[in-house]
């Protein structure tokens, strides 16, 4: 059979220059033929260049020995090996880099060309064919696919001889190329044209007397034409005209009228018109992404806009091809890979296709932990073998991620997968041993514990481990060992002790839970944890223990709570001093702001005052919550007591926006009583009982802050309800109304009409004959009133006894 008819346009394999402008690597024969020419060069220049090259090569080899993941060093080393024509080192350098990084299409093409230039024969063909396969797997490249097809046509003996096996192999390769790149809008037509040329060459080899074979081959070419006309490509009109010309060559009379559709069947014309409309809708997007002078960020954004449009059209295959085009242009755009894999996960059901994309994603962006997590999940969905999943997990552990959470998610994903495969194996899966799960937990602990000591993440890991040891491994001793290991690492976390105790209670081991309480109740925990663990022990004994157990726990807990209360009381002066200093600083800042505000317009001063009131209210509520937490330690029988000497505190500022004023309180009522009284209402933020400044005793008045107006309204509705034998009077606190009616001066000496926030102290200073609770609509003795001054000048002069006597006689 004539080889020329199968290859009408022989493809000459040449070495492509890389991005740095390297020339093709000469083969061994070229080196020998040109050896005499090289001798004529300057010996001094050659020696100098050779010395510099050797020094640079040594530097690159040292760098790659310590850091094989240095991309630039790999590229430069390959470049130097090509320049030195060291074939073996060059091949090893390329193989090493391809294991760590995906090579660009130009690098694959360069490698294939060098291998072709260095040898020939069946062994070389198999090597180059494998290189092309790796290249088209890494990225979507029309030029690489085109060169691959040409290489097979020119160098595969079976294809050159047009044997049935060779023709079948070539057609399968062309169909693979069309599947991968046939929908490439701007360059996909090159694959279609190469396919038609191949089939046309086969037609020329068929004997003219074999009418049936020729007709079958003509129909095959016609189908390829029709398939191409139904796909949107650039220059579709040229394809249509070529099809009409080809039909005329086959003896089919085609009407060459004014319209392009003239002379073709209706279904071909309809498919062509639909494809043309699809192409016209994408022309603007194609023009934008083809502007290579545009900055990468702007060009990537144009790709994303194009992808959104394709997704809205609802053709998953077109979307996938466009994603492949974008990734070829921006291979290390991590968000692009995340979007691509997420789209595949929710759209495609073929596990192998998705897992292949993930394998390329983690090779391009190995520093993105989320890609590794999704990769493992994708393999599990595809029912991959444990060996394959374990290999991927091992590779992920060699990567460096930017956050600790990524390492945590990776370990948990692996653990979750093992748990599912052990507890619920899918059909045909080999049974896994539980020891594999235990080893993974241990590996996670060894890796994460140094960085996650006393964190919720480490607690979650160990709690998960202990639960699986108990329920899946059926080993209570191993579960206890897990908790004991955690306590050695994070023994100051009260939550770790609580988790251990909860497991024992869940398993029905009350005595073991009690022994853990005995071990931890005297330990020091952060915040109010030391008090909380004592109360939890008492609650545990109430619910699970006997009366003797409860009494024993109370005897242990009471001294501990006294000790903690004493410790808190010693810290109180320091805390008070810190609050005082903070208050003084705020006062100075307010004075400074007031002086600055006096020079500002009235509208701006009113706006700033409103914002200031809101901020002060929020800060005070937070302070009240902190104080309530600190006082939680007071409790358990005789341990609970009030402070005998009241603490002198500075005047606090309250906004009273959602506050209830409670009067007629029983003098023995405390914050806890009010909390219980309003428990059915809810929303209590803070409680302030007014106390006498000198005696520290309750005055029977209180302010209760609520989180919102709804809770406040419900609280006011409890007016006249009884607490500790006394009917309470509850009303909404309205400090503005009180100041307008009385016009009194507060304790700081500021006039009520000055516009300052409402102020009151828990310890009100009594003056003169004032009563301890003066209604707001009554002016008490000693309070200033805004009475008009007399206009009679005589009233201002002192009068003698005689003048008084005459006044009475006149009356």
C-alpha cells in the first residue's frame, strides 16, 4: 500500500524552543559532524563558558538535592542539561520534575522532539507515545494533540501500512482527541480537519473497483463533515464550503445558489444554523479571552465571566472544555481548580473522570488543603481501593498548608473514610482492620498535639477517637487510655475531664465517673471552671449517688469553694483598681471630647452624643455579665455569704433603654432571687440592687436590664406579683422623664438639663432629711427647684422685730 497516500503532508519532527529561547538540542550525529567546526572557536571563550556552566549546574544540583520542589530550579537545570547535551541527565531531570509538577505543553513537546532526535525504532516510538499521553493528560493543548496525531500517523508501522489494526488505532486516537478538544471554539477545527484528511487518505488507497468499500468510506467522511458542521467553531463558513466542494467531487450535484444553505439537506442546514447561532453568542467572550496583552488578573476574570455564561446555558461538556482551557492558561489559580472540581462533583457521576481532574489539581496546587480533602472524598465515592486512597493521603501529608485547620480537616476526612469503610463496607470491598483506624488517630495526634495543645480541635479529635474505640473497637480500656493520653497533654482543660466523665456515665460506670471527679475537683481551670467542676460533682451525686456520696462530695467541695472565694476576694481590689483607672481615663476622654465638641456644629454634637450613649450601654452590659460570672462561685450552704464591707465604687453610667425599675423589694432579696423571679420572662442582662452607701444593706430598690423591649414588656406585666412575701412594684425606667420633672443636680454636680447621660450609683448619698425612696414627682427637702425669684427688693433685706410686729398688726 502506498505510504504517501496515507500521509499527504508528512510531519517533520523538530525541536521547539522553550520560553527562554533555547535552540534545539543537537543529536549525537550532529555533534560528531560539527566537532571540527567547534575546534575552530576560541579556546579561551569556550573554557570560560564551560566553567560558568559547570558552576551553575553544580549550584542547581545542590538546590534540587535539598529542595526538589523548586520549580524554577528544575526548569533551569533542564535548560542547562539540554545545552550541555547530557542525554541521560536530561532525561532523569525531566522525569524527576514530571513526578512533582505537571509540565507545560511546550515542555512535553520539547521532550518528545528530543527523544525522536536521539533515536528511532520501536523502543523510541513507545517512549515518545508515552510522553504524548502524559502531555495531553496534564493540560488541554490543541497543538500537542495535533502533533501527537501526526506522530502516530508517521511513525506507527501499522498505521502507515493502513492495516485494519492500525486504522482502528488511529481512529480511536482521533475520537479521543475530539472528545477532549473537539468543542474548543477557537482551535478545535484543527482536529476535525486532521481527522478528515486521515479518512481521505484511506479513501485514496481503496481500489476503484471495490465500489462497496469506497461508498462506505465516502459515507464515513460525510459523517465527519456533518458532525463538524453541527459544532460551533471559528470560520464555520469555510467548513461548509469545503463540504459542498467535496460533495461535488463525489459526483453529487450541489446547487451553488446565493445562500450558503443552498444545495445541502435540510437537517444539515438546520444543524449548521444552530451551531452558527451558538458560535455568534460566544464570539464576544472568545475575543476577550484571546487578548494576551491583557493583565492576567483581568484575563482570568474574563474566563470566569465566560464560564458563568456557559453554565447558564446548561451544557456540562462545553463547561468542562472551557474550564480546561482556563486551567491551561492559569494552572496555579487555586480558586479556579476549586470551582472546577466543585462543578464536576455536582454535575458528573463518572468517578474516574473526576478523580483524574483532582489528581491534576493537587499536582498544580499542592498547598491547598481543600483540594486534597475533596480528592479523598472523590476516591471514596468512586469506590477506589484502600491502596489508592492511602497513597493519596500519604502524598497530602508531604505538602505544606497555610493553616492548621487544613491539616485537621485532612486527618478527619481520612478518619471518616476509614470509619465508613469499616462499619459499612460497600459490596466487593475488602474488609479493613480496625488497627488501621487506630494508627491513623495516633498519627494525627502525634502531628497535631504540639500545635493544638489545650484547643477544642484536639479535644474533638480525642473524643472522636475514644468514641470509636468504645463503639466500633468494643474496647473500653482503649477508650479510657485515649482520654488519659489527652489529660496528659491538656489536663488544664475542664472540657477534657467532662468528656471523660460523660463517657463513663454513658457506659453506666458511675464509680469510675466519681473517681474522675475526685481527681479533678481540686485542679485549677480557666475562668470559673474551678467552681463549675465542683458544682458538677454535686449535681452528679444528686442524680447518681447515695446520700453518703453526696455528703462526702459536699465535704470535699465546700473547703475548695471557700478557698476559691478567698482567692477571688483578693483579686477584687486589683480588678476594682483597674476599673477605676479605666473609668478615670474615660472621664478624661469625655472632658476632652466635650471641649472639642463645644466647637462643633450642633447637629454633629447631637449625633455623636447618641452614638456615645449606645456604646456606653453596651460596655456596661458586658461589664455586668462579667461581674455575674465572677460571683458565680458563691454557693453551697454556709459558703454563700454577702460582703460585710461594701466596696466603694465610682458612679457608673447607664442608659436604661430596656430597664425595669423594681421597688418594694424584700431587704433580703438578692440577684439570684430576682433572676428566678424573672426566669419565666427571660432576657435578663443585668441586675443592680441599690444599697446604702454606709451600711451596705439593700434599700429595697433594683434596676433590671433586659435584652429587648419584648422581654421588658413581659417583665412589667408581672407588676404586683409577690417575691419573698412582698408585692413588687415594677415599671419601665424612664430617666429622662424624671430629670425633666425634678431638674435636680446629680452626685457629680452636673445639672439635669445639661444633656449628660443619666447617672445613678448603687449607693446613693443621703442628704438632710431626704427619705430613702423619694417619688420622682415629689421634690424632696434639700433638692433645688426652679422657682421664680421674687421681684420685690424688700424681700431680700433682713427685717427687724419691730417690722415683723407691724406686719402682723396690719394683717
